[in-house]
């Protein structure tokens, strides 16, 4: 069970990384190199910027997928902790 949760967590993390890169591709030309580099190191800025500009750049599907991947990763990590603490 722990291995399966680990694999799903890795998959959600990869989806999150791909969404980050796709949003960064819009952030760099829109805000400039300085904010783009800041977005690389501070992913929460890129996430918030993406939601603020979702209609302008037409990437609602990417942002919904990114939000779902983050939520899934949180839930999976909570499940993994509960499975590890209750070995039955």
C-alpha cells in the first residue's frame, strides 16, 4: 500500500512540475526575466500568478490540473502517514 501511495505521489508531483513549467512559459514574456527567475525558485508565486491571469492567458485547464495535483499530493501524504502509523 505504501509503495502504491508513493507512486501516485510521484505522478502527482510530475504533473505539478509540468504545470509549473507551462505557466512559467507564459510568465517569462509577460513579467520579464527577473520575475520569471523568481517564479522558478518560488513556485507559490507562479501558482498565484497563474490563477490571477487564467483568463488573460487562457490556461484554466492547466491551473485546475495543477490545483488538483497539489490537493492529491496532500491527501496522499496524509494517507501515507496514517498507513505508516497503523501497520495492521
